[in-house]
C-alpha cells in the first residue's frame, strides 16, 4: 500500500499530528457510540502496532501495511466489528488473525479472556511482544492455522475473524457457544467482500446478517507460515 502527500503543506502537518484522541473523536462522529469500545481504543497506542514507515499515519482512520503482506485494519472497521459482538466483561473471545495485535489489545479490555491465533510466525512473535509491552495479561496466543479453530473443546461467547473467506470455517463454528456471535468478512464473486454477522441459535442452527462492503486479506488454508 502506498501513500502520497504533498510536502510542506499545512494539511500534511495536521495529517501527521493526529493522536489517539483525534481518532476516537472521528470514530464517534462516524457512529461508533459504545463508550467501552472508545475507551478501549484510547488505551491502545496504535503506533506500537504499525511499521516504522507508517508511524506518522498511525492515527489515521485507514488500514496500514504490516509484515508478511498483511494489514492492520482500519480503526472504524475494527470498532464496528467489535461492537457487533456485544461483548461482556465475562466473555471468552476467539480471534482468528492476530496480526500485530492491535485488535487483540482493544478486545482484551472488553472481555475476560481473548484467545488469538496467527498463522505467520513473524507476526505471532511480534504480537506477543506488543501485548507484553502494554502489560496485558488476559491474552492467550497460538501459532496455528485459524481455519481449524482453537482445536480444543473450548466454547467462545464471540468469535472475530480478520481475514476474508468464501465459506465460514466449520471447525471455527464448532467453537461458538449457543447464542454467541461470530463476525467475518465473506468473499463473493469478483473479489467483492461483505461483513457477515452470525448468531448461533442452536446446535446446528444459525442466523446470518449481511452488513457492509469491506476489503480484507484472504483467510489462508495451508500449513502455518514460518
């Protein structure tokens, strides 16, 4: 991803001087009104999770590139997806696609425990370092292929998948509690993607709601990356 800005302009100085308070205010103006989510975002310094080259753009409401050809998601989309899950402080959450840990850190302030899976070795280790720097203690990391779910008999109140898939992974659905929520970007024809919110209403029954257009990296279905 490339960014171009005219040098030495007033707009550039404003653009590069944004902070977390500015970002939170922008998210509020765009319709994110959940105070718990906004407060969680305030506690998480996004510059910790982006590449050095993108550091000055950390508090812009845009996705940014990170290692391994992946991205750190747009803050509005992160906040919106989390809001859809209707998290409670007693919840256990499964996250597929840790990335550098930005979304993980935000969710950690909203639930009892978050279990997070990352397929890329480099991102897995980077996220652990970032989370430790913030002294967050309720995150459990796994270096694995998220398409297989957590792989143990643990049921989650909510699941968030940060990569696009044509199908909802069946093994991940098995990790969802009855009346739990799962949100995922679903891939359609011609590379179109939409956020899909799924509520589990019974052992093998689900309600599905289509939300808005998004653009995510693909959910990988292969051996874990080293």
